[in-house]
C-alpha cells in the first residue's frame, strides 16, 4: 500500500512539474511575440469542416484527427485568421499507420529513382499522411508522413516535373529528422514572401526554399488525407494525426 501511495505521489508531482514547464514555456512564447492558435480546450481559432461529424476534435489537450471526416466538401481544418509572413511553431505526431503504401524513392535532388525502363522504383512501407498548407495553398504543403525522404518536403512543388531542378532540390528535405511513429515532433516554419525555411526537431530540413505562386496571405491548414473506403476500412496513408503547442509570430511590417 505504501509503495502504491509513493508511486501515486510521484505521478502527481510529475504531472504538476510538466504543467509548470508548459505554462512557463507558453509565457516565454508570448513575451517573444507569439500568439497561441490552440488553447488545449477547444478549436475557437479554427474552422471545422461543415458536416465533419466530430472527427476533428480536442482530445486530452491536443487536436486529434481520425481521418474519418463526414464533410462532403473540404475536410481540412483551417485557421479563422489569415497570415502573410510568419514563424509557426507546431508539434505533431502520427498516432499509427493505416496500411502498406507503395512509396517512391526520392533522391536528394528531388527526382525519383527509376529502373532501366524509366519506371519509378517503390518500396512498400507502412504509412500515414497529413500536412500543413502554408497560406492555405495545397501546393505549398509541408508533408507529414512516413516516407524515407522525411517530413517537411513540399510535394506539390517537388513532384511537378516542370519545376526547375534547383527549385525541386530546394523543397526536398536535406535529412530525415522524423521521430518514430507515436512520438511527438516539432516544426519551426519560417515563411517570408515566397521563401520557406523549416526546422524539424531542431534540424534544418529546408533552407530558404522557393514556393512558386504561393499567395501573399492565407490561413494555416491541417490536412485531411485518405479516410475510409466503401467498406469502412481506412485507406493506406490516412491522416491519423495529432497536433499541439501551435504558436505563430507575424513577420509582417
């Protein structure tokens, strides 16, 4: 009984200490000019898709999504406010994967590895898929997934074959800095005009990369991907994700 009581006291002390650190950290962000986009209690700063059915929700203090939105149109979650230049800090994690997916091998220059016949070489890998649209633009999405190339790449720019080689290379992560599925990661995203620099878990994965044709302003968007098939089974690469600690600092004049 004494051992159980001691363990309970240690658990409570740990939770209190974690809460103290989170509060102190939040205060430091505010003093540095950041604004919170998520209070851990509700989605007041966000627009929930019409007809979503409660699939974008707050669960245990984080934004939780199960990829099963019932919305008939746009299933993504977006901020009510629009932004221009900014620094965005956001924690994310993939809760679990939703099946095996044929993932292409992406080379460091952003091109695909191909066989002698010119066909993309793929590796069947467990996967989940989401991302963050910068200024609301799907082509300016920083991917969150299990691809060997790593999260933080801008698929909409890199995948387009007419994109100049130097631009494709620029939006391809320098390293894979993802933590394993189930663990938390942090993006620090710095967007100035049409250039983005991205840190993932304190590693610079994109450096001043060009985002062609990105709008001057727009919302932050958390992406829906995949979802259930006609039999109700989740498709491979569905958005089984969570987000927390969402802070933004405007860099507008």
